């Protein structure tokens, strides 16, 4: 059984991205804000993290920067895990604003992550997100203690979490072959 320390990335800074034409997937290049850096530094001081064998990070800049801060403090190596990414609000990567992404998120919640019968939506379904997060969890389930740095929405599929704040750490026990957690809609 593995102990996962689920660390939500610190607060990102999206300022300037839209002016540079970075929308859709380009928003995932946002670095941490000053507050986000402080949140990551605070998480890095948590004594539980120093006992981990590996830091596994989402490929998004905000998560990578958080993982790097934790790695500097603990001396633990970082591995990038592509499937540890955030929920995808728009598979076409055409959304341009946070407001548009928020509307897609509202639609996801309205339908509880399941496409209406006979329809397809732009957003990643709950089942798809659960499947990829299960694959991530299984890859590290035989290790003793692992830090996963990523995104609250995705983490909610492997461990019951109402909501995670930026920089928050949730300790989660994971048994190989464990089914995904019941996702909580808020």
C-alpha cells in the first residue's frame, strides 16, 4: 500500500497570457504567483514530505514549479507524469478566457461529468479523468511514500476530497487495484 501525499499546486499567475495570445492549452504555461510560491514553500516545509521516495508532477508549469520548490527543500527527485494533468475543459483547446473555462466547468458539474445521452461535450468526462488518474495511481502504488503534485479536480478522483486549496496537502492511502473514489460535486 502506498501513501500518497497529494499536493495541489500553488496559486498561478495568469496575467499577461491572454495579451500574448496564450489561450486554451497555453494557459497551462502560467507560472506561480508570488502567493503561489509562498504556498509551495509552506507545503515544502511539511515534515511528512521529507520521508517520500519520489515527487511525481503534472506537466503543467504551476505544478512543476511547485514540485521544484518541494524538491529543493527535500532533496527528492522529480518525475514528470503526463497523465497527472488537470481536467481538460475543452479538448479543442480553443477557450480564450477563465470565464469560458468556468462555463465549461459549470456544464461538467451540471451533468455530473457524464455526457448527456447521444451528445458529446468539449470537456473531459469524469470517467476519462478517473481512468487516467487510476493509471497514474497504479504506476506508483507499490512504492511506500510518494508526493503527487497536481490539481485538485483530478485528485478528487483517487481520494475523497471536498475541495483543495492551493498548496494544500492531503494524505491518501492507496492499495494496488483500488477502485477510483466517488467524485464529490460541489
